[in-house]
C-alpha cells in the first residue's frame, strides 16, 4: 500500500522538492536547468509557503504561495500569489494537485491571508477551488511613429533612465502608492530585491517637480 502524506516544507527540503517538480513542469528539458543556479535565485525569496504531497517519502506534487497585499474595494488585505503548482507525470490524475492546493490555502487562511490570486493553466480546474476570472485589462496598440510630434513639445518634467536594481526602492514605492487607489492591484509584501539586482530590466521614470508620475520597465 502506498503511503500518502501532505506537509509544509522548509529550508533545503523545500528547495529540493521544488526544483525536482518545477524543472520538468515549467522548463524545456532535457537538459535540466542548473540546480545550483536555480536554488541561488529562489533561496533569497521571502514570504514563501510551500506544501508538497509525498508518495512513500518521495515528493510528487507541490504548490507555493507568496505573501502579498491586495487592494479590494477601497481596503488593503493580506493575500497570497499561488505559483509552482506541479505534479510529477507518473502521479497525475489522482487528485494530488487539488489536495495540495486545498491544504496550502487552508494554512494561508489561518495565517490571515484573506485573498489569493494566480495565473491559471486551466480555468475550469481552479474554479472548483473557488477562483473566478478577474476582468481582463484593456490593451491599446499603436504605432510608435504617431508619438513623434510629442518629442517637439515641452510637457514639463523629465525622464530618468536607470537599471531596475538601482531604482528598486523607487519602483516599489511608486507601485505601493498606485495600489492605494487601484481595485484588484496586488504586490508581493516583500519585493524580490535579489532578482532586481541582477539588472535584467531598464526603468524609465517620469518625474514632474521631482515627484514620480509614471514609470516603465523594459
């Protein structure tokens, strides 16, 4: 008889389980991604709760939730972002994934995290867990050439260009103020400073009278 158990993981055990499941589920293989490099990227992340389901002491399904703060109808609530949901190929279609997520959400609720959000791989699966589709953003597409006349106008203010690692605190502060008035907007409670300091994005920051009024990452 197979021994089945679900529990919360910490430390190196968490990293080992996450790497094994995530490498297959979310990355092109073979070859497997570099294990040490992956762990160095993930280990500094704070506020991460991870549950795994074991078959005879082997982790075969897991899910993580990272602490967030979300604006819902004029108030800020503790929340979490669900990610790293994966099940080993040979263990699928046994209800393991559903069981792990249910256990994870129960623990997060006990920790006071009222809301949860995620990007679903299949909406119908997550609907059974109580999730609903958030209204899609409106996207406007235009040719950059139509903005050329603005280059000749004095719109006031200035635009500063910096690496995201250098402007990380400015970036977080601006988003926090934007969240105060934007229904549905959520941010991780603790920003991923280690990822920002790898400087894989530029940040263009627009200021008027020294105050940030807009920014863009690219």
